[in-house]
C-alpha cells in the first residue's frame, strides 16, 4: 500500500505536509505509512477514500482504478462509509443508536 499512497498523494498534487493536513494526520505518521514502517489504520483508509473519491480496493490491494467510478456521488460514498461504521459498532451501541432513531421518528411524526 505504501507505494500506492505515495502515488495517490503525488497524483493529487500534494506534498506530505499538505496531504497530512487534509486527512488530518501528523506528517511524520504519514511518512511512516509511506515508508511501510507502520500500517495505516482503517479509519484513515476510509477517510482518504471518501475525501478523495479513491477506490478502496486499489488503495489496499492495487486492484481496479485509482479513483472510484464517477457515477458514485459524494453522498453515496458517505452513506456507504456511515453504514460500514455503524456495522462495526458493538451491539450495545447499535441498540442505543437504533433507539435514538426511533425517538427521532416519533418526534417527527408528532410534527405532522
């Protein structure tokens, strides 16, 4: 992944400091990821893919095109990211989130 991370950054026209600020990440950490000294956490992989419309399979495994297909809108990508993150929540947090949504729906239905 390290070479693809460098290629992506350079394709986007950023130096390490500029790219790190956009993620946001400390430049030294980005440098370690690019040199392969540390593995990039999933959070940053997801963030890069959403923020720059990058194909996650390409970034992680070198498969497919660098950028996600243009027909996928920023909103669609954000929705996928959100659903992915919800799926990763512990069960008790999922239940709490579901209960919150139910309360919101009930409050909305009272307004109509």
